[in-house]
């Protein structure tokens, strides 16, 4: 094959060296390291995001893999080639990475299921009702916790830690997907207020302690960068302002609270609402050995501080929160700007798992759990079984639609009976006529 003058052929050697010349050896060494990381995570029951594995690589090999957009794009391209099983690349399954950033608006089912199968499944559900019944883990607890995330892409790691481990912590995980919308914030705050009231009534009805207030805890995880830190400050303001308005509406119209005590009652209730940043904090930079990420590459600095963009030949606007961030954290890094993304915790997931579990478990009272969940479970299951027996066997509950079916069956039976009766009469008439004709013919033959 003839080549144009000056064109060079790049040959990838089968080598496991990290670099070939000045380039990262993604096809050999890099792809093999990705496969090893995926296998390790799979053994732990976790399906990571693309960025999660990226931060593990950056953390393990800072000498060879800098945290830049250009290098990330080449890494992302290699993962695609491995999943496509391109020649010369190690094979990775197509679903090796999670993608929780895109949502399909699905339907319940588009497959035909016959009525007999649905009936059998319903009967099986009744049979399984006792074993499937459970009391929520946080029932009667005086704390209600949720974990809010800046990024949807990191949700799978939190699910693995909090929901799919040895003990299901039964904690709601709420991804905000960056700068969240006004509607979504209000929806989340409304849910928190609902659970505050549920727990207040729950504790009061069982313990008779109407003045025992539950506590709401929002544990927030986001990037440690100008916009990431500004997000949770805005969320705190919105959360507190909204809860104060809701408490005021409720307390100011409550006739059981004397008017001169209502302001104090609102203030006491406000002390039960807590917002805490779980990750990434400046303190965790040293605790999790993330100092290597506080010296950003020129691409990141340009994104955060702005300046002349050589690639586009024009000035680029920086993050509007950068100046505020420098003042806020001037005690760390001498007022320089940096960016540590939440995804970096993938590289420290063992340590991070302990942090999250300790945080959630610190708000959980095991004595209450043993008394009101473990202690009541079998009693409630017995009650469920007896109720089903009473309704299904003794009372024989009436199924919706059965009267119409029964009416159609009875109508069909009557029609069949009428047809049979008519058929009998016709047969009798035919037999009589045949007998008459037969006897008449015999009489004529006798003459």
C-alpha cells in the first residue's frame, strides 16, 4: 500500500509498560488495569460508573495518568473499544459500567399475560404475604435520615454501601444532578416535612410523648470546588427557610398552643432540622490522601478561574463562585482554587464506606429497633395471617367483578336450559307426528 509522503505509521507493541514514548499505553497496560479494577469491584458486588474507575486510575497512577480532560477522553475511548471487543483489546462486558444519568420513561409491561397466570401469581402473593411482611428499620426512631448527592452518576456506589451490604440501612438516596431545580428542591423538602410529621405522630401515639420531636438529618455529598460548595450553602438556606414557613403555618393556627408560646415553639422545632456535608470536605483531603488532586491541571484552572483559551482563541469565563471559594477556604492552600470531585471517593471506597456507615449508624438507636421492630415482627405476621384466614376462608370475600361473571354464567345456563327444553318439545312433536303418519299408512294398507 502506498502512503503519502511524510505520513507515519504508529505501531502498538504488545507490551504492558505504562507508556510508549510519551504516550499512555492504553491498549496494553491501561486496558489491563481497567479490567483488574472492574474485576475487583465486581467481587464486591458493585457496578461502577466510567468516572468512578477513572478516579481509581488517577489515584493509583498519578505519575502516568494526570487528571485532565484530554487524558480522560482517551481513557473513555479505550473503554468503548474494549466493550466493542475490538481486535487487540482485552474484552469487557457491555454492561460493565453503570449509567444512571439517563432515564427511560418506561411502561409497566407490553407482554401479554393470560388471566390464569395472573390469578396464580396473586394466590402466590397471598401465600407469601407473611414472609414478605416487614417493619421498616427506622420505625419509632427519633431520627429520620436522607442522603443527598450532587451527582446522579455516583448513586450506584452509595447504593452498594448503604442498601446492598450485609445490612440494608433503608436510607433514601436523593441525587440532585448538579444545580437542582426549584421544583425538585420543594418536592424533597415536602417529603422531609411529611416524615417529620409522621414520626412526630408515630412517637406520640405509641409513647404518649407529644412533645418529643423527631430530628431530620440531610447528609449531603458533592464536589469540593467553587460551584460544589456553593450548592450546599444554597440548599441549606432553602431547607431552613422552607421548614420555618411550614412550622409557622402549622403552629400559628394550632389552638392547643398558647399565642405567647408559638414563636418559641417554632424555634424549638427548627432545632430539629440538620444539614451536614458528608463528603467531600476540606478536612477529608488529608484524611483520604487526596492532596494530589489539589494541584489542578491548566485545563481545570482555566475552567475555574477563566482567562485566555488558546484552543478557542478567545477569553473564557471562569466559575462565578471562584472568588468566594478562595476567601472561604483561604486557610487551606493559601487561597488557591482547586477541584476535588466526589467521584474521587471511588479510589478510597473502603475508607469511605466506613465513614458513611458510621455517620448513618450514629443516628440509629438499636434498643428501639430491637423493641419495636424485631420484637413486634412475629406478632404482626401472626395478625396478618389470621386476618387473611378470616377474610379468605371464613368470610369468603367477594372479588370485584365476580357478580358480573356470575350473572353472565347464569344467563348462559338459562339459555342452554331453554334450548334444551325447546329441543325436547320439538322432539316430542316430531315423534307424535311420525307415529300418526305411521299408523295412518298402516290403516290404508288394511283396506
